[in-house]
DNA sequence: GCAGCATTACTCGGATATAATTTGTCCGAGTACGTCAGG
DNA sequence: CCTGACGTACTCGGACAAATTATATCCGAGTAATGCTGC
C-alpha cells in the first residue's frame, strides 16, 4: 500500500483540530515528510472531495469539507490509493488450450469471487472507522495535551 | 497485488485434479503465461511447503504436499506476496517538531490499529476458503467436463 | 534372459536484465490581504 | 476620512525526473527413466 495513505490519514486527523486552513508545507513540516510529495496526496484528497483547498495570501491552506465523523478511513484510503481492488482477474480460465468457452463465463470465476469478498471485508473494516474516532483515540491515548500542542504549533506565525 | 497470485491459485486448483506431477512448463502452457516467471512463483509455493517439486527425467513436476482442503487461499497468497501486511506504520507521530515522546508510544497508533484490523479481516476472509472449495466451485459452475478436459490434456504425452 | 551401468532427456533452482509503478521534485497559475494614491 | 486600484506574498496545481519494485528471462545443477553391454 502506498505510504502516502499514512500521511494523508495523519493530515486528516490534524485538520480535525486545526482552527484555520493549514498549508501543505506546514503539514509536511509537522510530520517531517517531503513537502512536495505530500502536496500531491493532498491534491488527491481534494479531488475526492474530502478536503477543500483555499488559496490566497495568508489564509490559504487545506480544510476538511465535512465533519470528521462523516469521513471514514476508507474514504481517505480510496482517495489516495484509488478505488480499484487489489486483485484484478485476468480471466485466465479463458486462455490456453483448454480454455473455458466465453459463453460459460457468465459469472466471475471462483478465485475472483473469493478475492472480491476479501476485498469487501477489508473495505468494510476501514469504512467502520471515522477520522473523528481516530482523533478521539489520540486524545484517549496521549491526553488532550497532544492536540493542544499541535494546535499551538499550527497557529505559530511562521517558522521560528 | 502481484499478478502471480492469480497464476498460483489456478495452478493449485489444477494440481488438485492432476493424477501425476505436472511440470512448470506444462502449467504455463495450460494457462498461456510465461513459463519462466510462473516457475518463480511455483518455487515460492515450494518454499512455503504447499507444493513439492519432484525432479527427474519423465516423472518430474509439482505435486500438492497435502490435501486440497488443508490448503487455504491465504496460504497461497502469503506464499507468493509475502506475509507482511500491506500497511506498515512509519511512526509518523514520533517525528517532527511536535513529536509524541517515545515513552508515550507503548501501543501502536490508532491508524496502525485500524489498518491492522482491516488486514486481519482480509486474511480471515481468505483463510475461510480452501483450494478444494475452489475446485468444487469450478465443477459446479462448468460441470465435471472442465476438469476431465484438463486432466486429459495434462496426461497427453507431449505437445501435439 | 537378466543385472549393472553409462547415457540422456527432462526437471527444478537461483542469478540475471527489463518494464512499470511508486516516490520525489520543480516551476507556473491564481487568489486574498495589505498598501497606497486619489477623491 | 473613505474608496478604489495596485502590488505583493503566499497558496495550490499539474508537468517533469529518479528510485524501487514487479515482471520476464536465461543458463547451470540434479534426478529418474532408458537403452545398452556384458555375463
């Protein structure tokens, strides 16, 4: 899985507690990752409609478009890694000297079915958790101080 | 996901009905895929202990090491694609200017937990299906003729 | 006719190139604020 | 003092390279059957 998924999820959690729009460069510095590359993933989030990019002199940056409990982890994963399933059936059964005739292939082959079911289970598991729950987990594990520290750093005038 | 997974699964299903050891080249021709590359994946299956490679003049080839209902789809997937989870936590929370102190990171972060749970669900779904069940599905969908045709072709003396 | 042996043809196994995807970077387009001139 | 336009500094967005991984391939090591020879 793309490493950008992890970055994007952390960014979404941070945006949960950000009172202002946060520029991509600020998010990158906060997480100590490549600024330019993170921007790419944030663009993907924007295309998916999860975040909104505000442009302009001093108030620009990214903001969540909806409440954090309306954004599931699956939304972020699919925005970054795409919605295509990991397994794609090549229809091997229709190839080779003993190929199954196409008229007998009305249903996907058993292997594809199993893979599809597993993929559905995976997605369901990710869909069951929201960004808001992730944020709640952080405060539960590390206390409220974690987020106040991040908020304070985010609202710092510039690098100091 | 690696495309070799699909090949390996089909090969395992075929080996279910093969009365003799089947060489890699024969399996490759049957599925119309690269012979050399399929050999690599069969080696991975052999390393995982799912199949046994018999060497020798005319009786060489691959055989399942155990009954097909003792081999799960997950076994094959893990043999080919590895057992590592798709998501690996980079411990982003411990990086950057507002990094979480290491002593507070006794548990994996919430994101990693969610990803791990999803991975577990995915694996459980794949573990629930055996190769024998896949083979049964083929006979149910395409009739017993499908496997008899394959068996007949497999036992053909050579290419003709 | 039978046993032993060298041959042979076939198999797997790992080391080796190539293509695709992921990762990383750069510069141009666009907008809101702050400033300044004019009324 | 208020209004309008302008300039500037900051933002995002997509086009452009490098590294890693997946894909594909080749040739050498090893084994069981086969055919032959000698008894």
